[in-house]
C-alpha cells in the first residue's frame, strides 16, 4: 500500500498593488485622458476666469487690480455665490428651484421683522430666518418628492407667491432697516488682519493634513490613492492662493486711513469658505452625499438599490432653501435693509448661471459646491470689469448670457463625449 504524498500548497497569489500616480507626469496624463473622455469639470470656467482677469487687468490696471476693488467684488458677489451653492444640491438631482431668490428675501424679511420690530435677541432672530428657509424647502420638497409635481411648476408658483409674501411683510415700496451691528457687518466689514492670517494658515494646514491623512489611509487599505508629489503640488497651490488672497486683502485700501481704515479679509469671504467646507464635506464624505449623486445619475436605479429617493429630494430642497436664507441675509446686510427687490431682480438668474458656468450639470448627477464659487466669481468679474469699462447694463447681461450659453453647450457636448467613450 503506497503512501499518499501530499504536495505543499502553492502560495496564494497576492492581489496587485493599487495603481498609484507615481509622478506628476502620470497624474497629468491621467487628467488629460479624463478631459478627452468628456470629464472637463470646472476647467472651462477656470480658463475663462483667468482670461477675464487678464483682459480687465490690462484694460483697467489701476482700478480693477487694486485691493479696494477686490474686496468690493467679494461683497458684491457674496449673495449670488452663496445662493448658487444651495442650488447645486437641487441641480444635482436634475431639478430646478426658481423660488430660491425670493425664499432668501422672505427669510431676510422675517429676520428683519423679529429683530427690528419685535426686539428679539440676535441668535433667536437668526434662527427664525434660517428656519423660514428650511420650512420653505420642506414644503417644496414635499410637493416635488411626494406628490410628484414637477419642480419647475412648484418653484415657479413659489416664485410668484413668495414675491407677494415679501411685499406683505414689508409693505409695498417699504423697507425694513437692519439696525443690528453684527448683521450689518456680515457683508460690509472685515475681520482684524491678525485673525485673517490665523484662519488662512489654519485652512492651509487643515487642507494639507487632511489630504495627507486620506492618502495614507487609502494606501493602507490597498485602495487607489494620489502620489506624494501630487499631494504636495495641490497643497502648495492652495497655500499660495490662500496666502496671496490674505496678504492682498490685508493691505490698507482706504483713501483716508486716518478717518476710516479698511483692511483685512471680509467676513463674507469667511462665510463663503465656511459653507464651501461644510457643504463640500457633506457631498463628498458622507453616505447622504453619495446618495444625492446616485439619485441625480439615475433615480430608478437608486431606488432599486434601496436609496430613499423621496427623502433625498426633500432634504436637497431643504438644504437649498436654508442656504438661500443665508444668501438673502447677506444681500440684505449689504444694503443694511430688506426691500421688495431683496433676492429678486436678476439674483436668481445669476445664481443659476453661476452654478452652471462653474461646471454643475443641468442634467443632474455631476457637480460640486466649489463650482458655484468658481462660477460666481466669473459672473462677478464680468459685472465688475465691464462696469469699470463704463459698459451699459444691457451689454453686461448680453455677455453674461453668452457665457452661460457657452457653459451649457460645453456641458451637453462633454456628456455626449463621455457617453461615446464609455466614461459616463
């Protein structure tokens, strides 16, 4: 009887290591491949912004590029930019919110009434204004998500309705003055120079630290991660931009510093950056954010995967209207009062345009909060630069409309390219 010989077990094959972009060249080549495949992101908006800044800097070198105009541009665009940040969440679903401007105006009016006419303390007054926006979004979300009414119809009705509500609150032709120093300072004053530097350095350190931590954790789990060189370049670019902005805004920009010193980072920029970080984290780092993209990409497939599509839609409209309330307060803070045009006129159109110009798709499923910041800056630079060139408002609107049409065309063409190359 022969003995059974057992062969030693063959060593198990190890899974291939995760693909890393070991050099800047490889990372750049991969990025070019994504662009050629139709994933252009915010690239057209960034290139357009650079071109606009160069043109206006050449045509008006002493007025467009000075620190006073830079700070003024931030204050002028703050309301539209913040409103666009909220609209990104609705646009990601392939929906629209035409009432966002007047939702913000109504929320600002509620803040003005309880703060000025009823002498409420500051914090409860601010909560009342924000809750107004949240309740408006909850109502719109219920009609869209539960009853299935198209968002265009619902928000168009709310656009007309809240325009009337705003008039009823403040009275036709009337205003509600903001008499609280804190509220008026939100979109008019600047923080101390030292505080701007502390927050700027903290932002750079936090960005670099979180990026490095994410990179090392993904590598430890065997997942694809960016290379150390790419992380260093990204961190360096952010550091240069932040330090340059803080340094430029820390310069004295008053024509008579002895009477009224103007220097430091505006509080409105702090609000914009804070919202960018919080909302960006919610979209990119949470399960809720992943569900938003899933619903925007294919609602039926998301429903079959177990995602509560109705809740995602409802929550996105609530986020949009709450952010609209912040935008309305910033717009009212700029003029120290609420009037019948707060959140009206072209505010909504510019906000939607800012989100789309920045790279958020009108078809849903593609976009980031930073798109609103980039697009809002493009819109603000067009308005500011053409104003310095003494161009009529009609020409400003024509140029802005053409830029928006170009952005929508790029979005449509990139989607077709992505579909043809299989990069959907």
